[in-house]
């Protein structure tokens, strides 16, 4: 496949360190998938699939029996989804596209067979799994210990994505006081954070909602 976007995503991923013949085989066997904002591309318990993020922002989340959701990881260009389920089987998580995204399907059978016969490929998978673990640990730390700015950005993305519908905008239905209560702060501090986000062009606000204009840049605020 001669696709500059896919090639750029592969260059950013661990796939670029695999043997050239295997990379060529994966490119030949895969295909590109475009998904609209709000799409759920994996649901808990579904059969394993492996997808390379070519463009966009997606979140991996878990849901309680009551329907509450928490994000455990965000994925961007060059990240792979589904490596863990190749090893451990179906996972109790969902994956949602927060904005228009482009994915490249990796043939799981080809990749798994190569890992079983080539220790170098298996080690590359192990390295990618360890990075995904660190991403999850860092997201957990932000949810628990992050600054008010980080917690507000993360909570807005969580709320808006939980309420988003396919093809719909990212809008968090929440007042400033409710947002302050959720992140363990006071309304005045949260109001200043939201003002900074508005000035940066990341959100617009109304009395009881926050509309996210740039999910990728808002996500970057979670890590700054």
C-alpha cells in the first residue's frame, strides 16, 4: 500500500522496527478504515482486533455496571490498539473515537505467527505492551494526583466522550460548580482554567455546558 499517512504512522510505531519483509506483508494484508467522531470501534468482550492509529484521538475506557465511565488510556497517531488482546484475549474495555479518525487494520494472524517464530518480533510486542502499561499508569496518576488544570482537561474529555453520539460534537453537560466538585477544587479556580482554555481556542462555555473545539490539544493539557 502506497499511502503517505499510513507510512508516517508506521514510522512512529514499533512496526517500523520489525523485519522489512514482515512490514511489507502487514501492509499488503491490511486496509484503511475511516471512522466518524463518536464511533465505538471496540466493545467489551469482542473478538481481538489490531489497529494502527493513522490520524485522530481515541480513548480506551472502562464502564461500571451503573454506566459510569473512566478513561484508562488515550491513543494518537502511531499508537496501536489491540496488542494486549492478542496475548490475553478479549478485554473488558471499550474504544471510542473522539474526533474523525483514520485507522489501519493489522492482520492479527500474520503478526501473531511472526511473534511465535521470531524472538525479535516477540520482544518488539513486549516493548509496546510495556509502553501501553506506562500510558495507563500515567493516566491513572492524572485522574488521581494531577493539577487542577490537568484534572479539568481530563474530566471534560471523559464527560464529553461519555455523552457523545456518532457524528456528534464533544459537549460536556456540566456547570462550573459541578466541574469543581468533580475535580476536588473550587468554582473560582475552575473558572480561571476554563477561561485559559477559551483563550487558547480549546473550548467554548455556556452556563451548564462546555463544548470542546480541539480534543487533541485539550488532551495535551492533561500531560503538560
